[in-house]
C-alpha cells in the first residue's frame, strides 16, 4: 500500500532538509545525500564521485525507512555488505520520519556511516 499523500509530502520535506543539512556546499563536490521514494518506503542514498572516474558518481544506499499504513508509523533499516536490509533494533517506530532521521545522523554503531 502506498504512502498517503500528506505523509509523503511531510517525508519529502523532512528528507530535503536532512539532505541539505548533510550536503553542505563545501563537500557537495565530494559527497551528497539524496533520497528515492517508492510505494511504501524511502531510501537515503549517499552519492560520491567514482574512484576510477571522478566524472561518474556512485550511489550507495545508507538507510531505508518503511512506512506502515496500518499503524501509521515509519521503521528504520540498515544495509549489510550484501545490500540486504535489517531493522535497526535500537530505533523504535515513529510517526514522524524526523525522529528516525535523527537516529541515522547520531548513529554510533557504524551501520550507516563508515
């Protein structure tokens, strides 16, 4: 089931703010955060110039936020080295995506930022 339009609009606003904060002008040439919204989830992506060709950019998924329409909450997932997603057990579900974005930003376990 798709993310309701009002929830999607709020999520887009929160993600745009988060990506803009994390991708300041002084690092924009070397790294930036973007996001992709699908039917029931959002993927936070880090983009960097390719190691072999600096004119090409690579994309690395960093976090996934899944929306549950039945419960009206978001949950947070992290990718392993094989790009399989795992629920972050230390982050509770949240009605506001900003709560989980804060969990990503302040992560000390290293599952999002290596």
